[in-house]
C-alpha cells in the first residue's frame, strides 16, 4: 500500500470497535487498522513485521493508559512516543488531534527535504 497524503505509513490500534473509526481511518488512508485489541503490543509487532520496519522507525501516538506499554516498547526500540493530552506520559506531548496532524506534517516535510 502507498503512504498517505503526508507520505507516511500510518495505522491505529484500539480496544474498541467503531464504524466511525473505521470510516475515518480509511478516509485518512491508514494502512494498518486493528480494532478490538485488548493488548496492543501483539498488533504493534505484527505491524512492524508487515511493514518491514524496525521499532526505531515508529512514532507511537496515544492518549490512553492502555498506550503506556506501547510507549515503553517503542522507546526501548529507539522509536518515539507522543502523548496526546495529559492522561499519559510519552517522550513528547501534544494537546490534541490537530496538534498530532501538525506534527505529522512536519515529519513528512522533514523526510521530503532529506530526500530532495
């Protein structure tokens, strides 16, 4: 699958099942969509395998206590953890989903500048 409009391969891992989330994830051209996942790490490891990347290439973004374990795994692998809001702690913190989008656009622009 091709990267999304920002040039990034994205996905989501959630414990919930939601038609609205699925619709939004597809609209955003997310490549990896895992719903009804009581444990996020097995899904994360499967994404790494399918994508053929190491954890050091990952930015794990979360807003819930269930993301804390994912943050630790990603950080241990050399990746980046980003907490949305103040419920969890990551290496970085943003206020809301709009800030996540700005951050991702910045990463995509940086990648483009390094390629060109």
